[in-house]
């Protein structure tokens, strides 16, 4: 390359540009976007935690409120990243045609969706932090131990962002995302150890629970928060990373065919 020729932007610049674009759009309606992360855990805490907590004193050796609160940062990260990389991605892809303009800049399709996945992870981190703050103020999470849920929220958001992009790569009608949320994410919320231990499931269903991505995030958060360390946690951490990377590569490959024609 000649000295007079402009150098292409660095990878860090390209990814941060995509991330910054999504952040600017999100913060334009900061109150409507930022208030629900604080209200949702309060509603869940009052509706389920305090209600069932009157009948269930402990679960797995900890107060039921703590047992439940330890899982909510992960579930919050899951849902927010899934919404971002399904409905949000589809709108940008099919209605707004935002990606067409972005790839016209010195940004590749790979940069575009890696930045999108990182943004989903950032939203997972933000929503997890909001849940931790609310639960800590309510006395449901001990501090500073509860802070371990925040970085795991980033990993969870990244993983479900990548998985949701895989779904978005195949969907041709925005209403089809309802099958993903109703048939996959919602059942996972109940059968991944969120509201009751996996040991309560019939033996025939436990292997399926171990396949669910949310199971590993919830177990990792709860175990670290309660100080129950084991080698299984390394497998849970590896699961989050491998699924995020694998799904991300596959999603980018599929989405490239929809943008570059």
C-alpha cells in the first residue's frame, strides 16, 4: 500500500461503529427503553417471588427468593437479546433497509453482524445489571456477590443474540418469530432451572434440560452467587462461548446471502 493511499479502518473501529449506531438509536427513547428493565424484576418479584415465597421457605439450601433472584438476570438477558436480534434485526433488514446503507460504508457483512451480536451482549449486560440492582435493593441478592451475574449477562446476551440471528436468517415473515418465542424461549424459562431445580424434572426430561442454553447460564450464575463451585461450571462457561461463536458464524454466513445478492 502506498503512503498516499488511505488505510482501511481497523476492525475495532468497524465493530464499534456498528455498536455505536445501535446504541444511539436505543438511547433516543431512553425512558421507554430503559425503564422496563427496572420494572420487570419488581413485577416478577412481587408476583412470583413473594407469593410462592410464603409457601416455599428454601430451595437447594437457600431461601427461595434468593434461588429465584439468582436466575432472573440470565432470563432478562436472554429475552432482551432475543428481541433485539429477531424483531430488531428483521426490521432493519426488511423494512428500514438499514444494512444496505451500512455495508456501503467500509464495513463488511461480518463486521455488521458481529457488532450486532456484541450490541445484544451489551443489552444483556445492562438488563442483568438492572435486575441485580433491583434484587439487591429488595434484599433478594447478597452484594457484592450478586455482581457476578452482570458479566454472565453479557455472555448470555451474546449467545442468545447469535442464536436469534440464526432464526432471523431463515424467517421470511416477521410473525414467524412468535414460534421462536412461544415454542423455544418461553418453555426454556420454566424448564432450565429458573423457578425450580432441574432435579425436580422427570429423569427422561433432564437430558433435554441440559441441552437448553439458558440452563448453563442460570446454573453458572446461581452457583457462583451461592459459592457452590465445581468443575461443571467450566463446562457451562465453555457451552456459552462455543454456542455463541458457532451460532454467530453460521448466522453471518446465512445473512450474508440475504444482503449480498
